[in-house]
C-alpha cells in the first residue's frame, strides 16, 4: 500500500511535475471533495467514480466486552461509488 509520500512521488513522476506541485494539487482536490460533500453535493470523475456523503442514523448496538446494549449515535462518512468502467478495469 502506498503512503502519502509515495503517492505524491508517483503522481509527480507520472505528471512530470515537482513533488510540491503534486502535493498541492492532490491536497486541493481532496479539500474540494470534502467541501462539496459536506455541503450535500457530489463529486464525479467519469470512469473512476463519485464521492458523496453516507449518513447513518442512530441505532442500538452491543458492547462486545459486557454484552450490554448501547446507543450508537448518528454518523457521516465519505462514500465512493465506483464507476462501471473502473469495475470492469479492476476485473481484467
């Protein structure tokens, strides 16, 4: 698995830019995704997928150590819906 530094280095090499430029570009992209999704929007990249918000309501759970019922609060997370072209690419 590539970490952030390895990813930036690889993107910089493929794009023919400096690592600093790649870092700023990737950071700007992810900042944009977070801002758009937080405001209820969606960011789509054709052939790759769409980023959106996934919301889960409050629910009852169980403490695995004690078996006691506990309430788990609502939560939000970033969701990636993979494009069909990417799914096909991953299967080949």
